[in-house]
C-alpha cells in the first residue's frame, strides 16, 4: 500500500435520516479508533502464570473525532441538532484505499474556539451506538 493523503479520510453524516450522506465540512483532521474490552479468564491453572483472555467476549466500540473550520452551515447545524436531540444517526468514515466503516454514532462533544486574529474552529467527538459494518474499497 502506498502513502495516502490525510485529507482523503472523510467523515460523512446522514443529513435527513434517509441515507443522504454529506461530508462534514471544514474538517482539517479526522480520526477513527476501534476498541475492544478484554475479559480476563486467568486462573491458577493458566500456563506459566500468563494471562488468558476470553476470545469474542467484551464490548466493542469505535470513536470518531475531527477538528476544523466553519465552512458549511448545513453540516454544522446538523451536528448541533444531533447533539442537542441525543440522536444516533448513521455516519460513514471513508479510509482511502481501505474501505468504508458505517454505523450509528452519537455526538458526545462539540467544542468551539477562536481567537481575535484567527479563524473560528470546532472539534467533534462521536461514540458508536450499535454494530458497525465494513465495506472494502
């Protein structure tokens, strides 16, 4: 695999609940992380005293985050609506030359900032709210 442009990692949100996905505008940095809790089943009989984990157990989750500048009223308004209404709409994350991760996410934080001699910026954080799918590109 060759190096990829970071700007090609896109976060898209369902704008109307009917599958109309739009890229969250103005993002400069994006990130998706996957997590899995472990279930420790180590006992006195564990070989050599090594920890043993129960495969397929534990809670899986994903987190999406991004930061950027204001460029589009529609996606900014939708992100605020999702947060204040406690909605869990579908999001898509496009990872270049890898695939698309899709599923329900909740906006867990929105931060706004700016300085008198700079642009207004925002940061979004989202947590998975159900099963995710992966489609290879």
